[in-house]
C-alpha cells in the first residue's frame, strides 16, 4: 500500500475516533462530568476537563482534516492518546476506584481493552507522524526538482 494512502487511512481513523468520542461525551455531558468528579485525582479539574476534553478532541479532528495543519493534528493525536494511555495504566495499577468517563461503545471496554485500544491509536498516531514527514519531505523534494528544471 502506498504511504500516502496509509496516511489517509490513519488520518481518517483518528478523525473518526476523536469526533466519535467528543460527540459521545457531549451527548451524555452530565454523566461524563459526574464520572470525572468520581475520580479523586481528577475531581479538582473535573468541571474544566468536562468542557476541554471534547473541545480538544474536536479541534484535533479539524486539524487532521486540513492538510496544511495535519502535522499539528497528528502531534495533538499522539499527545492526547499518550496521555489517555498513561492515565489508563495509572488506573489499572494504582487507583483504588476506577470509573470510566468514556463515551459510546468504548465505555463497555475492560481496562485492559482500553489500554490495548489506546496503545493502538497512540501507535497509529506515531506512524501517521512518520508517514507525514516522509510525505511532506517527498513533496518538498518534488518542488525543488521542479524549480531546477
């Protein structure tokens, strides 16, 4: 499969993930905020996180949609997924009470499934960053070749 096509598939999957999770959180906003308040570590930040997380997910999806901002969107994707993955690791190994603030079908995952899911999308983001570098450096090289012709 061509690298550009793989980058487009990865970008599409990330957009789908972030739009789906943001919309799920917004549809069930009161429950999302309630669950965030149930986590001791997040309680001081729960109200602001309830608003910021869906907004950041939507912003990330928008950045991924626009080719000129895709690089930033891929870095946002990686950062978000890395933080979510580390949070799940923390919950699995250190938290005494483990509520799930996820939305939609993801809410039904076990914590090990969450970890695998998040690790997969973190890896996809990393691959997307790498492919985007290859793709954009290839475009830059093509532009330079055209200038010299």
